[in-house]
């Protein structure tokens, strides 16, 4: 039979102490590191969800919600520069420009290779008209991320703004190696050649840009083609399937109507503008002026009168409505009303050539009308040709209108000339 002596009791107590000590021992260094990594993964996952939500809110124009959401992401994972950079983008959209610049600088201090931060700092510098700093930022961003077309284009645009044509040419040549034929680069080349005074090459690249892309990148190229008189090329570019969305814009519809008018298709221009008006809540003055011009050019005087009435009611201090009203009144033989409208135009906007043209036609109509009422007076004649030989004698060819023919029957603008293009 075994008995517990003093020695056994001591051993028992020592064993218990060993067990207790082992149970009270804290986590190992490896365990602490694993736990920290797990927490970081959890925070990063939550921050990424908040970042994605903030991006979507920014796209939807919900700027306050986007700012609150990205702040949650930054609190959970402040060491990610892209989160801070997104906060700067949101501030830009909220027009908090100084705050946005400070935010981008913080993001760049977290990650000096944040090319987005450099690009948007360039945007802020250019907003302050500091083109030198902006160009340095754009170049740095492009060197870090050569695949970003917007970085290359921004540098070229900055050079053009600084009138550094050699720098723009150099960057365009480099960009061609990375991006090949891109609408943005073609548009920039068109601008470069225009500044160099090479209008032919400017128009060539403008056409190329318009055909390469139907979005806003080609918009300036379309206007450049129009200003250069390439109306057919402008129409072809707007008809491209890639330009379908752009062509639906009201300003592009007006551009197309102008091109149609300049190519002798005034009736088609009028029809397009009438159709476009059906989808508008309220037509703009620009739309109604152009509609009146198109209707004038194709002799649709009822539509001219309607456009004139709309403009005179809404813009009584602008001359365009009265010009249209004068043309319609003259076409209907209402000479006194024509002069009244022309007097109003002269008071609002002196010197419009269409006014002088209409006044001459009114005077001619009055002379013809007076001759029709006094048959004993010699009829008015107008010399339309030089001397010709008849029967061996030189005679002057004249044009004698019928006594009772109102000049208004031959309207003042039966040609396709646009009345306001002065």
C-alpha cells in the first residue's frame, strides 16, 4: 500500500504549477502575425467593397454618398493610395478643387508610383494655368503607365496650349508607337497642323479622326471639317454607325442640318429639324433660327413665319426673328410690313447685308407696282446682258417684266443661300 509522504506532496504541487503555467502562456509571435494578417484581409475586403460602391455612386452622380462611402474605405484601409485618389476625384466633381489637390498629394505621399495621382495633379495644375507643372505631371504619369492614352493626349494638349509645337510633335510621334491610329491622336495632329498653318494636312487628319471615332474625341474634328467647307465629309462622318450616339445630340443635329443646307439640300435640313423638334420639350432659339433659315432657303414661308413668331415672342430684343418675318412678308407681297420689320432689324443690329438686299427688292417691287397702275409710263427694264449682234447691228439685251407681275412671286431667296451667313 502506497502512502503520500512529504516528498510525494511536493511533486504533486510542482506538476500542478507546471500545468497552470503552461495554460497561462500567451500567444506566440507567429500567432500574433497570423491574427494581424487575418484582420488586414478582413479590413481590405470591407474597404474594397466600400471602394466599389463609391465608384458606382460617383458614376451615378451621387457625390455626397460617394464621398461618405470612400471615407469608410480609407478608414478601414488607409494605406491604399487608390482609395485616397478616388476621394480626390469625387472632390473634383464636387468642385472642391483645392481639397482635391491636397488629397492627391496625400495619395502620392502614400505611393509615389500612383500614376492616377500624378495625372489628376496635372489636371489641377492646368486648371490654375500652371502649364509647366501640368506637363511635368502628365509626362511622369505616362512614363509610369505608358498604356494610358489619356496621359499621352494630355501632354500633347498641354504642349499645344503652351505653343510648344515641337514638344507636341515629339510626344505624338512617341504615342503613335504605343497606340497606332487613334482618333484622339488624329484630332491632336489636326490641331497641330492648323497651328503650323498647314490647313490641308489639318483637314486630312480631322477627317481621319472623325471616321475613326463617333464619340466626343471626334467632335472638334467634325467642326473643323465644317469650318473648312468639307460639308460632305462632315455628313459622311455623322452617318457612320460609330457616330450614332453623337449624332443624336441636338448640336450635332443642327450641324448636320447646316451641312445639308450648304450642299443644296435645304428641304432635307428643314425636315430633319422638324422631326427633331418633336422630341424636344421646348425648342431652343438656335434650333428655331436654323429651322427658319432652312425653310427660307427652300421657300417654305409658312414655316418661316412660324419660326419668326416664336423668336419674336421669346427674344424681342434679338434681330433674327424680325429678319425671318421680313422675308416671309416680302414673299407674300406685303411690302409695308417688310419695311417695318427691316426697320426693327436696323434698330437692333445695324449693317446686316440681308436687310440691304431686301430693301432693294422692296424698292424694285414698288417701282413695278407703280408701273402696273400707270400703263402710260414706260415699263421698267433691266439690262441683263452685253451688246449682241442682230441683223448686223449691235443691240442691248433687256428683260421687260409683265406689267402686272408682282415681284413677290419671285421670292427674295429662291436660291439655297442661307440668309444669316453674312
